[in-house]
């Protein structure tokens, strides 16, 4: 695996798929005010990926589902349920989200993927701790492609 950590915008990464830190689909997407990565995706991709993720129904904590990318240039968006019903992330939910997203990446044959720091925004996880969990989990996965972990930075 070619594993990189960069500062920047997830939506500007040169990859085939991106990961969106999502909720468990308990509340319909149209009732939520998207925050962080989801808000940026909705602004640039439109609502199609969110309508599609809503059709998947409840997502188990740490699970992942794939949708189209709307108006974004990616092949797919992988939505991971990285926060629990109290809108908090945990080490388990972050690690499981990474495993679930990477399983989809490998099943679909994507050669590159970019992750945000899952659960570090509205999920309340400390940025450095979340990054360490994610990198540890990614290093344990056998994958012959590019994985970019993006630390959000405003320009």
C-alpha cells in the first residue's frame, strides 16, 4: 500500500473513490444539516449521493455503503457509519469504518481512495488520536493501491 497523509481538502484528491464520514441513516438525510465533509460533498456533488445512501437503510456502526459521486469526479463515495447514536466516535467505530471502507475498495477494484479523519469533527474524536487509529488499521490491510488520509486544512 502506498499510504500518505496530507493536509488539504478531501474533495481535491486525485483518487477514484472518497470516504464520507456519515451517520447510521437513523435520521433521513434531508432532515439533517450536513456538517464537515458531508456538507462539502453536498455543496459540490449535489443531493444525489445522499438520496442514494438513504435508500440503503440503517447502516451498522462501523459499516460502509457505496454510492455514486454525483457531480464530483470520483467513481464512488463510500459512506461509513463512524459515529454512534449519540453522535460520538470511538476507537472501535473508527477502526471498523476503515476496515469496511477498504473492503469495498478492494471488492470494487478501486486503485486509490482518500479518507477524512473519521469521527474527528462532529464525532468528537481528537484529531491526532483518530489519525493514529486509522493509520494503524490501514497498515494492517493488504492492499496494492494508494490510500490518502486527508487532514482538513482551509486555504
